């Protein structure tokens, strides 16, 4: 493979604090858009699904479609960032997000809405992978904590403002839920302009070979498995020919992908990075965190509105304790890590606290006091805040700069895949438990209920139109079912703790990704003049 050449018009590999802040302005605007996309819709989904006359499985699909597309494309974006201009790729991902948002806003059927979420997911996959790669390129691992507050603030504002704005839009008759998708468009366009103006990264010229076959096999295999997990137990039985076709086909495609990746010169996911113990363990932990956190919390808004009977706006306010816990813990932990250089203890503590938070939330029901619920959510947020971003930091610190994009995208890929699997499986558990609890409740009330497809039990109810006795049955059913989700998610958080405990703490590097890449490129160029090729780093 041809060694990278020195960039023609690159900025200095070392950037001042002011230059970093300027470069991060467009990056944070892009991250705000990606965060807003998920949060602004969360409180509107019950209204959207009811307005379109869709079912509980459609509710899950609207969430899963974006996660599925994001999951499948994150490794591709990450690999492309190692080969092409990162700024251009960021702008392209934002452009795809704009297209998906407009399609979603104009949707008049759940089919087009789900497709638009796929387009949004592809754009979000680029933002998810590239934002962290760019940050690692311009900021040394030891200094990343200083900027964690900025990232945390953007995350908090997007997460807190999203549900509130979404709730207000849904509750405002002359706007409606479609504006939940339109509202992100101007922010995405602003992010594109800011990136063009402020972000300057060195562009290396190198021989590029894109592993199209490997990319196709990975995307096809992951999609087949995730579609199977989403539909099994709902559209068809777990033990059926559809299961054999989707699961078996997905496994065969991924086996073929591994064979291709092991032989190609430019693999989408370099298998050699898994020889690195830190990358392997943080990848496993990221997968489990995705299952535990995203799988459980994605249905909290539905619990607030259906089980507790709150409006979309109030439901947005009710998520504040978890978000504030996440913001405070991520900011404080980041600052302390930058000052001390020690990071493992915060990963372990985060995994312990996250496990405790999920276990506490497994005790909720339709009558849980909001004060107690707030405490449980804050505990979960504190744990996630210490854990999630620092897993990426540990991995980025322990790989060569030339593999930053691949390593970062692998972690994002497995975290997203865990979230997709968790959302799909736990969504199926929720639907089945809600159906059984409602059937039981109606039977006790002397009403014979039909549980077939298309019945009331298979649809997300409009609580405003239900009579009081029926509303009580529905509230209880969703309260019990939501608690079950957190109970199922708790063991996954415990397994993430086990993975984190086995991590080996290594000193944080004090040079940025750009500086490390320049050093590695210099070593590679100097190798022919010495006794042999330079030894691989990491």
C-alpha cells in the first residue's frame, strides 16, 4: 500500500485552543442536529403513530429503521474517513439528513415515514462516526476531557430541548408533528456552512481501494439479522422458515464478510484491530451498553404519556433528571480524567451505577411517584455519562492514528447495533406483555378481548378517547410492561461491567491524531532507508 504523502494545504498538525473551538463549532452544530433528530420525535411518536393509524410494531419500526440504517453504515463512514476528506464526508452526511427530514415531514403513510427514517439514519451514521473521529484528530486524548463540557452541553441542550420542542409542536394545533422533522433542517444547513468556514484538516493523498464487496456483505448481513430480530415473534414465529432464511442468511453473509475482510488490502473493518485487547473489550462493552440503555430508555416517553397520562410537553420535562445526571457526570469525569490521566475507575463506576439505575427502574409501575422515578432516572444518567464517551476515549488512545476512523466507527457500530437489537427485542417483549396484561385486565372487568392482529391491543391507544375503566387497564399494562424492559436490560449492563473490569489502563497520549499521523507517516517514509519496514504501532 502506498504510504500517505504530506498534505498540500493542510493546517499545522497542532492547533491552539481557539482554533479547536472554532473547528468544533460546525461539528457541534452537526451533533446537535443528530441528537435533535431522535429526541424531538420521541415524545411525538405516540401521536404520529395514532394519527397514521399504525400499530405498536410500527412504533418500534419507526425507531428501529433509523437505528438500523445508522448501524449498518457507521463502519463505512468510519473507513471512508480514513481514506477521504473528513469535512466533505460530514457535509454529505448532513445533506442526507436534510433529505430524510423533508421526506419524513411530508409523509402521509407509515411506509414513507419508515423509509425517510432510513435516509435520516444513513446521515446520522456519518455524524456519529465522523464527529468523534474529527475530535480525536484535533485534540490529544489527555486533553479531550477539557472539551467534554462543550460536547456534554450540546448533548444536554439537544436532548432536553428536543422532547420539549417536540411536545410543544405536537400540542400546537397550527403546527403539528410534521414540524418535528422540519425543525432540524435549518440547523443542518447551518452546520454545513460552519463546517465549510471553520474546519480545516490535513488531507492525505494515498492509493485508495474501497472494499465494496466487504461493505455490501456487512450491510446485508447486519440488516438481515436485525430485520429477523425485529419481526420474529411478531410477524412470524421464532421457530419458522422465515427465521431460518433471515438468521441463516445473515450469518452466512457475515461469515463471507469476515473472509473478504481478512484478504482485502483496505478492509471496511480491519480485523487486526481486534488483536488489541482494549478495542475488543470496549467494543463488547459498547454493544452491551447499547442493548441496555437504548433498548430500555427509548420506550420511556411512551410510558410517561400512556401509563402516567402526561402530555407530550410534560413527558419532555420528565426526562430532565436523566439528562442532567448524564451531563454532570460526563463533564466532571472528563475534567478529572484530563487532570489525572486516570480513566478506568470512572468506567467501572459508570457501569456499576448504570446497572443500579436499570435495576431501580425495573420496579416502576403506573403508580410510581415522580420523585422516586426522577431519582432512578438520574442514577441511570450518571452511570451512562461516566461510561459511554470514555469507552471511545480508551479505544482511541490505544490504536495507531491511521486506524482512528476504523476503531471509532467499530465502537459506534456495535453500540448502535446493540441499541437496534435492544429496541427490537424489547419492543417485541413490550407489545406481547401489553397485550397479555390488557387481555387479563379486560377479562377481570368482564370484557372479552380479541388479541388478533389489527385489534385494539395491537395498536398504540389514544388515551384521550378511552373511557375511564379502559384507560385504567391500559395504564397498568404499559406500566408493568415498561418495568419488564428494564428488568431484561439489567443483566446486559452487568455484563458490560465485567468487560470494563478486564480493561488494562494505559497512559493517555498527549499528541493529537493529526500529530500522531504525521509521526507515523514519517516513520513509514523513513523505513526503506533503514534495515527494514517500520514495526506496526499498537
